[in-house]
């Protein structure tokens, strides 16, 4: 069964890999969910590095692998009964650093294209900000307004699993700018939709 926080990609693709990985890792008591969170973060760092070195296919595949591992830590925690508030906090913080590393690697790679210009970099920065604000808006809507975005566009359109899946596709197709443009629009539209929804519910 999908978890309540799963996005569309997690439900239909990532969990098919993350759960077998978690079941295998559960055999080794020395491996904790926090170790997998850190591993997911490190894979994301290498994804950003690959993009910055203009290896978009590797960067895209590593971004998706990081996304799968990001699900495996939660699966492992559930299987071994090691769910903890600190583990959730650590995972969330590392995810934000991971996202920044991947986006910065993609933005840096744009500087070496034949049609590099300031506009392309700005679009990349807007995509990075939008990505961070998707997570920020969800966390603060829940903590300050007791609102959970659990269905429809506000929940699924720009969830982290969707963002990393799009980055994988963009890397494989070597369409970095187009991917960043799509993410810039999608993430910021999601944040605006959440603001509108929160206003309607709490005004």
C-alpha cells in the first residue's frame, strides 16, 4: 500500500525498488534508516557533480536513484520499527541540501552551453527557489495552519519524487534548460496554488 505522503512517482515506480532494498537492508541490524538518508544525500551530491561536469545522463540517473533511496530509509524504518522524530528531521534537512546540489549542478552546466545567457541561469535559480518553497510551504501550512495538501494539484504536481523524476528524464534527454523551465513553472504554480488554498480555508 502507498504511504500517505507518497507522490505519484513514489506510488507507481519508486516503491517497487525501495521496498525490496529495505527488506534486504533489514537483515543487517548495523544499517539504520539514518545511514540510508545520508547515502541518499551523497548520491544526490554526485548527481549534482555529474551535471556540473556535463554528464547529464549520469546526473539524471543518480537523481532518480537518490529519490528511490529517499523512500528506502522510510521503508527500512517501518520494517525495523525504528521510526523516530530525529530521523524524519534529518531526512527532511538532507533532502533540501540534496535538491540544492542537484539544481546548482544543472544551473552550472548551463554556463557551458553554446547558447548560455543570464536568462537561462535566472530560470534555473527560480526553479531551485520554487523547489525549496514547495517543501517549505507544505511544512509551514501544516505547522502554522494545520493544513495538509493531500490531494490534487497542490499535493502531487511538484512533489519531490516528481521533480527528481523529471530531472532524470531531462538528464537522459540532455534537455537541462527545458527541464529547469518546466520545474520553475510547476513548482511556483504549486506554491501559489497552496497560498490560494490556504487563504480560502483560513480567511
